[in-house]
C-alpha cells in the first residue's frame, strides 16, 4: 500500500484505537494516553503495510481480529511495565533512612577517632573515664568535659 492510503486507513480506524484503550482502562487525560494511542497507530500501520491494497487488508484482517491483536499488544506492554516496581514502600524508605543514619554515625565515629588519637595520653584517659561512666565527682566530670570541648574545638 502507498503511504497516503495507509495514513487514510489509520485515520479510518481511530475509533477502534479508542475502543481498545477504553477496554484497557486508559482514558483521555491520563499522562500515557497519547503514548498508547501512538503505539496502536504504529502497530496498525506496520500490520497493514505489507498488503497491496486496502481491500486485501480488510479481507484478511477483520475487525474482531484487529481488535484482539491491538488489545493484547497493549495488555502485554502494560504487563512488562509493572507499576509496583516503581513504587517505594515504607519498609524500603525506613531501611534507607537507617542505613544513612549508620553512615553518618560511622563518619562521626571516624572523626572522633582521629581527634582522639591526636590527644595526649592524659586527655585520652579523661575521654575514656567519661565514656565508661567511671565514678567521677560532678566537679571532675565538669572539668573533663570543659577541657575536652576546648581540645575538640581546636582540632576541628
């Protein structure tokens, strides 16, 4: 068939395309409506192209055959594009948040360790005493904290 005849044939079968999309629950106004419509036009065009004339095409490919062919092509396309694959469930979000928190904790611990290694031995003992919650008086605990704050501020 010639291109002009094929284009006219595609125009004549527009109602069939709309019917197929309606059956697949794809309606005008949906974001992918035009994409599916173009897909149907292309499939129909490729199906009709090998025939020499419109009469031969319509004799061999009746309306019910074309309807089923186009319907199942859209159904197959929708199956391949499973919308559940693109959805993010709450469990995945929580897992990613926990993993991110773990990374930030590792970064903090790494920074702490490098600062700790730069301290003098007596200051390292003070850090350990505070971390291990050794029985310290309130006064000593306060002094250790103030001293360590100064040191950590200098090392930043």
